[in-house]
C-alpha cells in the first residue's frame, strides 16, 4: 500500500474571496435609491468629468466612496435631500440598510456610514434641474 502523501502543492492554501470597492459602491447605490427622501447621489467635479467618459449602460456610483480594510469598510455618500424630509430619519434608514445589505451580500462589516448632504431640493426643483441639464447636452 502506498502512502498518499505526495507533495500536494495547495495543501496549505487558505480559500478566500475579495469584493471590489466598485461592487460595494453599487450595493450602496441600490440601497440609497430605495430610501424615501433621497433625490440623488451627487459626486464632485472629478466624478462629473469621469462619468461623462464611462459606459452609459453601467450604473453610476458617483457620489459614493468606499474605504475597505480587512473585511470591514467605511461607506461615504454625498446626496441631495428632498425638501421637507427629516435628515436624521433619512440618515438612520440609510445607515441601517447599507450595513445590513452589504453584510448580507458580501460578509463585509460596515464600520461606518458617513453621509454628506450637499443640497436640499423639492421634487419639482430636482426634476427641473435634471431637465435643464439634459437640454444643455
């Protein structure tokens, strides 16, 4: 009987997976889009420039920043709040949903969610602003 102890090249390897920041940003975008009181995410100047060069079919994650380290991450988002909605309640929902969804889908713990409210608009003002942008193009 021969021993089955041939130098197995992968016997000491540990299985693992990684999740890119882009995936975490997309999950965040999908969550934030469902929250009542958030009109849109808004990126800075650099995001505006780079989004004009990206594939239109691909979902934009402009306005979302992910800082990931050792199975934990910090999510930062800049958004436009709907006028009349209570910022604290909207934030509480965003915070809870992002932490839950990212952990359930990826196993990555969200250590913090940081939201920067960059503007406040009524739905009508937001719609007009978007229409004006489309006409400029």
